C-alpha cells in the first residue's frame, strides 16, 4: 500500500507546486522597479501610472477614482478589483484637483462647500479638510502652495478673499473676487475681480504690537491686530482674469481678457515678481510701478484674445477669443516671443469657447481645452452646412510646436486602427476602417471628406496638414459613407460634439493625455490625436477633473 501511494504523493506534490507557482505569478503581474522614481512608495493599488479622476453623481455625491494610465483600465489586471478609489474621500462636486506629484500630495476643491481635502498619494487616502477652517460654498477659484502652508480662495458670492497661512485663516473683504493665483515659490498671492480693470495682491505685515495698515489697503485682517492685507497693484489692466508665472520666477504675466470679458483690448501685462512679494507691503500710495522694463509697450496687445497661457521658457502660448465678423467670438492661439516680447506673425484658429486648460505633452504637442464651444463661429459654420474641419466645434485642440512633424507619414504594409491619422504628403488622412495598408501608396483623393481605398484601410481626407487639429475629428454635414463621428459617445448621445473640456493631464512618456471631456474620461494619443478606447476607463458618474498623480515634476500638470 505504501509503495503504491508513492506516485500519488509525487503527483500531489507536483500539483501543489504548480498551484503555488500560479498564485505567485498572479501576484507578480505588477512588476516594480528596484528603485522607484525619487524614492516614491509603491501605492496600495500597485499602479505606477495613476490618473486621478474627480467625479460627481447627480451633484449630490462624488469621489476620486484611480485609473491605470499605462494599461487604460479602471480595474486591476486580474479583473478582481472593479475600481480603485481614494479612501476616506467624499465631496458632492469635486471640481478641481490641485496636483503636486513631487510632494506626493494633492488638494481637491469641492464646489458645494468650498473645502479643500488633502490627498496622500503614497497611501491613496484623504487626510480630510485641510486647512480645517478653510473654504466657502460656490467658490470659483482656489490655490495652494506646494509646501501646503499657504492657501487662497475666492468666495465671489460674499465678496471674501480667504487666505490661510500655517493653519490661521483670514477673511479679507474684496467684492466680486473670482480668481486667485499663487506662484510656485510661495511668494506671491494675486486676486482678480469679475468685470473689473483692477488687480490686487495680498501682503503680510511684519510682526508688531502696533502694525500699520499699508497705504491704499482695501482691507486688513484681523481688524485689531492685522496680519494680512489686500492692496491694489498699480498698472494698466483690462479685465484681468489670470496670471502666469515665468519659469525663472522673475516675471508675472497678467492675462487681460479684454473684449471677450466686456473690456476693450486683450493684452499681457508683464510685471516684476519681486515687486509683488507678499512679504514686502507698500510703504506709500505711490510705491514704484511693478511693470517690467521691456523693449515694447507694456501691456502687450494680443488681438487674438487671452484667458490662459503657458510658457516653455522661450515662448508664451496664449489662448483666447476675438470678435469675428459674424458677431461671434472665435478661438485663437497666439505665440509671444519672450526674448523680445513680440507676437509671432501667425495666429492659429483653435477651438472656440472660454479657454481655461493648457498642457504640454509628448511629441512636441500643446493641448488646449475650453468650455461652451457650441456658441462660436465653428458651430455656426456647421449649422450653415460647412463640411471642413473649420466646422468642427469640439472643445479640445492639439497644437504641434516649433515646426515639428505634425503627423506620421503613411507607410506600406502597416496595421492601422480606426481613428489613426497620417499625412499623405499634403493632406490629413483619417482611418475610417481598420486594416493593413497596401504595398505601395494609393492614389489619394484630393477632395475634402472623400475616401481612399488602401489595401484593407479606408482613409478620409480631412484637409491640409496643419499644426492645429480639433480633437476629436468629425466630418460635419457629411452624409456619405465616409462620415466620421465621435468614437465614444457621451450620455447626451451627440455624435458630433463631446461637450466642455474641464480637465486634462499628460501621462508622461507614454504618448497619451487623459481628459475630463463632456463629463466622461476620454484619452488621446499625442502621436496623431487619435482616441484611445475608453470602454475600460469609463467612470460611473460625471467626471469633473483629472490629474496624473505620478508625473515626474509638478510642472507637468
């Protein structure tokens, strides 16, 4: 009996070893580097390329979900965990993620109550409201320093500019304040007021038993022993709406919205950062002008409009709108040379709407997002029967910088998927059907929206190659078999228009960007702006913002 049971024991042992190896293999589906970047911990989710999505459910409940930005899934690889979330977080409308990957920290603003919750990226959990006494309901803007020591928020409905410093909170009276900005070095706090031509900064008074309010102060708090004050910034402004800080920390670019916001002239006012430091309050009502001494008149007129900006150190990219002949505001991208402060001669037509998002990404691309794009000249052209991409009124623009290659060239014997784009040497070709291209270049159709058969691929001509692409590509009013619609329709079932672009992030070095687009997650390739299948990253709710938690630097978001 004992001799006959020996083979059975061997087989059982082998089976046990196989099962053990299988289980071990399951646990090793996620492979981690020996030394993670900058000593960052392996997070509980085990995902190393995390995209954080803020969402709401009917405006009453909301949360933060973690997506795998490498694999484009919302589950684990084994599909045993249906979703990853930030534990302990809850907010009705988490509208803004202030993302600091270098510090492994983020702050999420709730529109409903104005609070900020601090998110621990390493532990993937919320540390709760931070600062604890901070926030007002329906706040349109908030800012936080990287160190988490200073915060500012605009409470427009009650006219309060709130500042928190090392746990102490100060409520400064500033009627209609709707925008705040803090520089990366934590030295400047700026505030802007709706429908105003004034700019304000926050200053901190030196500790004293008898502090003196600075000349021209709008308000100082606390009243009996003031610590912080809000004062006007001398200069010429025209509906200032935001501020952009130079990479060398020497200048501040004030973005004057102009006609788009009811003013006269859109422009950029260049200020000295040193003159705006919070710890140097003015000592007289005529303190020196903070204007930078530049080689051209300051402010610098920007006829194309400006509501958001981004600098690469040599060029300041400016997105905004200008009034068109049909009485509608159309989107433009203007390029300001920072060496001589002159605008480059070419202004590029981009998505219409109010521009509020701008981001650099792989493949020399700049991505620009806006809201309310269906009210501009592009939508009007679509309504009147326009067939070209000038009638594509979606809210995301991909711009290729510095004269770099816009799209890959067509290649023979290549497998193409639906939505991929190539250059045929003259025009943009869109893959309407998936397949393998032929052994030699086809005879390309030259007419807009016409199709070219190429082996197993059908291409559609979208027009001349340009550094500007409206994303996603659609063919308005094309009723033929070469019609292109959005690939992943949102809940509104609109096949031509995704809706507002409220958030965008760059998944660094993986040739993709994620976006909160029309209330849902949409991801795109930076190579050719083709859309990545979003069926496995769809979030159950309305997505309000996104951020790349594992970016290499804070400036990447």
